[in-house]
C-alpha cells in the first residue's frame, strides 16, 4: 500500500513538473514578441515578463495593451494634416 502511495505521489510530481516546463516554454515563446510590442508602444519591455505568471499573466499583458494609453500614441488614429 505504501509503495502505491509513493508511486502516485511520484507520478503527480512528474505531471506537475511537466506542466511547469510546458508553461515556461510557452511563456518564453510569448515573451519575445510581447517585449517588442511593449517597447514599440512606449512601455517598458519588462512588462512582457507577466507571461511567466501562471494563468493570469497573459490576461494582464492583454489588458495593459488594450486598456491603457500608449505613451508613443501608436494606438490612436493620426490627426488629419491641414491642407
């Protein structure tokens, strides 16, 4: 019985580590383009590291980009030039 419990705990730890590795790899895949988008918008590129926060990190990144005023103003329409 003890060996079965130990085996299940070991399997659970393996699954947890596998999920963690997949999460970090996926986050690293998203950090590079997000970093460039943040810098182009005028924010600090370090905000892209929110992708490392499990579950809510990508939502934080999307919320910052969607609902904040961009310091460089690329999200706003350009004013018409007077003739």
